[in-house]
C-alpha cells in the first residue's frame, strides 16, 4: 500500500485504545502542534482521491446494494442522518483516509447531514471536516446519541471498539431501533469470537439484540483487504422487533465498564488528563 509520506496503521480492527500511549496523542489533539501540522489543500486532494477510488470500486457497489436492501426492508427511501465515531487521523493514516472516503461517498449519495467525532482529531482535521460540510460534534458522547425517531440514522463505526456500538444500542434501546442502521464490525463475528462472560460485561446490548438483527454482509473486495474487513450493515426490522416483549426493553441499565477493560476514550479519562496537565 502506498504511504503518501504518511505512516500507515495497518488496521484498526478490534482497536483498543492504550490510555498510557494515547496521553501524548490527546495532549496534541485539538491543536496545531506536533503531529497535527500538514498542508490542508494537499490533505484534501489526497482525501478526494481516496473517495474517488472507493466510489469506483466493486466494494462500494456492494455497500450501496446492501444499504438499499436494508432501506427497502425498513420501508424507507434514504438516509437523512449519518453519525460517525472513531474515524481516527484520516490525514496521516491511509486506512482511515479510505474509510473517510467511503463516508464522503455515502454523504454525497444520500445528501445526508453528517455529524462526526473522535477525541483525537487535531484542529487542522476539524477545519478540513467543516470545509467538507461536516458537523463536528463538540462533546464526547461516548457513542450515547439518541437517533431521530422520524427518519433513518446511519451509524458509521469503522473498526471501532464494540463498547461504542453497545453504548449506542443502549441509548436507543426500544422499538425505535427500527430507524437505525449500524455500519460497524460484524455483530455475528463479535459474538462468535468472544466468550459469553466477556460479552455480558462489554457488549451485552449487542448480545441481546442479535436475535432481532438482520446482518447484511458486505463483499470485502476493496484492494486493501484490511481497511474494510469484518464490517457489516445491521438493521432491526419491525417484524422482528414486534416479537419482543416490553420486559425485554425494560432491562436497560446504562453500560458500565471496568477501567482495565474500557476500549474507548472516556470523558472521565479526558478530565483526568486535563487535571494532570
């Protein structure tokens, strides 16, 4: 894979943030110092080239085909809102740049409003996002965003920790999940690859909703196989949700994760880091 003068992180698959390692990253995040310095015009050119490569690929055709299949099952025509978490440094990391290219392509295809957040974004990256028409979320929601009850929201979590997906499911726990499409690591692979005790502790909502989920696999035919591997589109058809009792929805305690098992950057960690610095 070409590196364009940037360092390439091979994959973000099952990414776990190492907090000690990320202290330096978070100190420079939201600033223009250190690693965040680059030419915006050149960066945007590279991003748009990645977008073009994605949207002319068979992989992208597969994504659109599966999304349209999901929308048909949900009886919707399009995606009004896209929310993206955990994209990473899309200028420096080639993998994140192609994942961003896919996001840009979906934004244009559906004419969607897109909100995006990653606590490690540099100010220069935030400026690029705003220049390209994105709304940058200003607080760390930890994935706990309520989706619109009136339209389809696509949640794009490219190789993000399962706990972010779990948090989003908790925030939208109920029949309104029918309005959500989650484009993330495959639920079935998460469940197959983890012991049940781990799932109960770190992905209980993924585990509980899986019997009522329609997982639409995407053909991983992109030329760089580790950028979009193991991701799938997940929908929650009305017919399946109608079979669920109210008792099922009532079991909805907010997820809590032990400090040594937390896979994402929490508000608590950021607050502690600010005090330390």
